[in-house]
């Protein structure tokens, strides 16, 4: 297993996540979408993980294991659709504004290996 | 029966040209909407939830009475959500907040609340989407991705339509996208500037400096060569009518409202050269209305507290994430929102420990943790009312079908009556 790789996480809307908001969060489509992490092919290669396999992502707030999806991103950036899994990695400090840091969050990645399961807080 | 000019309340673009085919109390066809809007009208036409207390089905009156009991005995309640309901529902929520001395906050605090703080500091050069369609020859999308969040924004307002002074449509506009990643929106851009995460404030300030002919002493800003920023600054000055659409790339990143302060200051500065406007890309259908309705009724747009009888405003103190993460509130009424799915885990943990009353037509993560679930009609489908578009234009959302449950506004009025007794 390779050492942990540091990256910056941003969260955001995707079309499928948006569809899940109007068709129900209990649907398989919504769950699959928000259990995904997008990252570059280069970062995936550094982790030694194939697309569709799980990646463990952690920071001081928690740890989740998500399914990897290749996207056109800089190697230092990972993207997670808005949802309960992304929120495990979002802290509660709002800097006196009410807004947590949903974007620009430092995270560490490593292959989830066979321990992969759904996310946990 | 065919119903035309229907407003879709999914996102802040509030498309008002949908055509519905209605048979009895069923919508059988939706024309002109985006994929998400069509799904919204066709799915969940009936509230699929039943009134529930502690997971057991009860009648509506009993659920409302339990909600009244919880809120009456609460010492520091929070009323939260509001962005997918009508202004009538929002005003009813404010009345209830006043009656019980509650905190009241909207989803604005986790979307464009920081933009509103920035507007209070800088002011904003406003524009309507009609002006953008008819006049804008330079369109900048900064930290936003309407291709995923506002699917018809390009077609109806900002990129493709032919306008009175933009007869060429797309050919008559230059589109610039600034983002940390090549989003689907970036693919339609004439110019894409991929900034480093956290580089927005520096980039916006650099543009302001360039307008004032004070170039920074470096070759690269936010990962982009200075020459490209110089070219953008000149393009902004040369535009006949420019518009800056900005999103949560600014509000959710480090700096938060200060990023928007820089953006609105840039737009203000540009008005010394040409007409330039700024519009926040508001997400939920009536989140703009939530700020309007709270401002009419309390004087403040979000993060309002009534515990001393008169409204007080304090983001960071009376905003929902802070109230929950600090474990301060002892009961929560959620209206038309799903904080359990969208708040940081630390805030959700407190939500799971206090009695939650959820008003929603659909099952959500929040209804699954709520002590009391009260189904309601769907705003803009089975309940009529006013909604504000992202540019501050109010539109009338129609009731196109009838359902067995009352609207948010009616349920909130019943709860208010109950707590007064």
C-alpha cells in the first residue's frame, strides 16, 4: 500500500446529485453519486487504484471510503458531490459567518483495499 | 388540461415558461423544463409521507399538536430551511419565530449568506436576467457551474439567447469562466482561467489593481500568467455591458464573504468605465425570497434571533450550523430543507439529539431523524405563492394540482395558533 497522498477537497453540485434531490435521497442513483470521489488519472495512478475501486479519504474531521471516478482535475484536487459522505470531511468552523468550509479542505488519500465499505463518521 | 407559463421552483433561475399537461390531479407531461425540473413535476406529486410522531403514523392534527408542545416547551428553538417554500410560508415562519422567541435561519447561510454579508459591506451593482439577455456582451461565470446547477440558465438568459442589443445571440457574447477545475460550464467558455484553490481573492484584487493601473510585481497570480489577467481587465473595460455571475466557489472557500467583497468591489470599480452588474447564482428555488421575506419582516436577511423579543442579527452566532455545532438549540423546526444531508457531521450529530419537527412532502435524511414529520403540499406544484428569482424579480408560482395536505404557510399558521393558546 502506498503512503497517504495529500490533496485539497472541494464539494459541489453535479447533475445526478441534483436529480437525486427531486427523486429522493433513498434512490440508488443518488447514493451512488454522493458516494463518489472524482480525481485525476494521475492521482489515481499514484494511489495505485483503478477507477471504480474505493479510496479512503480522511482528515481531522473524519474518514470516508468512496468510489473513485476519473475526472479532468488538477492532480492536487479531489471533488466530492454534496451529500452526507462529503460532510463527514467538512468541519463546523464557520469563521463567524455561518458558512462551513465546503471547499478547499485538506484531506489525505490512500487505497481503501479490502477494508472498503460505506463512509463512516 | 394544459397549463402554460408555469414557474419551476427547483433552482434560483425560476424558469417561468414550463408547459404542463394535467389530467385530474395528475401531471402527465412537462414541456420545456430541464431534466431536473421535469423530474420535480412528475415525481412525488402526492406527498408520500404520512404525519408521524416517533416513527408512528398519526393524524395531521396530532402531529401538529406534538409540534406545538415541543416548540412551546423549548427554551432555545431554531427554525431553519425556507428556501423551497413560498414567501407566504417564509412570512408564516417568521411569525412563529417571533411568537416563540426562536432563532430563524435559512439555507442562505450555507450558500450565499457570505455574499449577502458582502453586499451589506460593499453594496451591489444589480441587474436583472432580462437585462443580461438583452444587453450583456461580456458574461463572466466565477466559481459557479450553471451547467449542473441551473441547467437552462445559458439558454434562457446568459449565453445563447438573442437579445434586443445582442442580435447574434451566442456570437454576440464573450463568455469567461473562472474556476479551480474545468467544470461542464468551462466547456462552453471562450476563455477559461483555472485558478489555484483559494486564489480568488488575490485574482479579483489583481483585476482591481490593473483597472487602477497599479500592476502587481509578479508574473503569475493565482496560477495564471499576469498577462491573461491584464487581457481580462481590458476586456471588462471595453465591454458595452458586462455581468459577473458568481457562485459558491467564492462563498464556500477560505475568505468566504471577503472573496465576494473583492468581486463586488471589482464590479463597482468597473462602473467607472462601463455598465457592469453582479448576480449571485442562487441555488434553491426561493432562497432569494427567504432573504427578501426575512428582510421585510425583521430587517435582516438570515441569522435572526427573537429570544429578546425584538429581532437581532448575527451570522456566526444565530446561523444554523453554529447553533447546532455548539449544541445550543434544544428543538429544531425544519421547513422545506434537508440539513441532515447537507450540514457538517458535527452539526448533524446535535440534530440527532434534539427533537426535530420536519415539514416536507418527501422523505429526506432529516425526516428520517425527525421526531415529528408533517407532510405538506409542494410549493409551486400543489401550493401557490410568491418566489423570487436569483436577480430579485418576484414571480407567482402556481398551484396546478390539489393534494390532501395543506401548504407550509397553513401548517405554520396552525402551529402559531397552537403556541399562542
